[in-house]
C-alpha cells in the first residue's frame, strides 16, 4: 500500500506562511526570476476576483486592486518540504520526495493506515501547513486520491474510484505541474 501526502499550492503556502492575515485576501504568486513574471499559483479569493494563472501582475491588479502579489520564498519552500518529509518518515522508512510539496510513502504494515496518515495531516495542520493525503494500492492512485482528498481518502476499490472521474482530473493533477 502507498500513501501520498500532497500540499496544495505548495509554493503559495510557503510564501504566505506565518502571514495568516493574507488568507482572506486575494493573493497571487509569481516567479520573479523569469524574464516576464507571470502568476504561477493563486488562492481561492484571487480566483473569485477573476485572476488566472499566466496573467502578469499588472493584469491581476487590473482585475482586483486588493490582490497581493507575492514572490516565491525558496527558503520557506525548503523548510516546508523538510517538515513534510520528517512527518512522512514517521509513517515508514520507505519515503520518496516525489515533487515539491508531494511525498509518497510505501507501507509494509497495512494496519490502521488511515488513522496513521490522518495523524500526520493533523500534525502538518498544527505547523500551519495545509495538506491532504490519499491511500491506495499503487503510488499513482494514491496521488490521485490525495489530490481529491479532504483531508484523507483511502481507496480500496480502484475501478469504482476511477470510473466516475472526468478525464480532465487526470490531466490537471500531475505531480510535476
């Protein structure tokens, strides 16, 4: 069995960490090292304000003057990734840092998996890190479950889980996007 722990909007979470006052405001994240910085991640409030990924900061500000433009916080990203891996290793010695904000854990002991993973999600929440997790028989299915989880989703019947999903779900949930 595998579990994937997924931190949605990983780069944005890192940039906003320890700034709880920003949660209610529209926030967009840019990669400042690009020639033409564009928004790479945004929160729900920014989406509701009509801001989209790929917009320039000036386009975002034209949609909402309240939008806060943040730049990637690489040191915070590193710290959050280390915290994620620390807690993942409390579940099993078989952990892979799959992508930024994503790790996959392989279990040899299948007892009480959901409760164990839920405890890790709770510990991450106490660290002000939003996370969700999926548990399944393969790493790919566990990632898909994590992407859709609120906060933990254990998939026992893979065909029944996959059948109703729209094909777009598979394209938008790539671990390397």
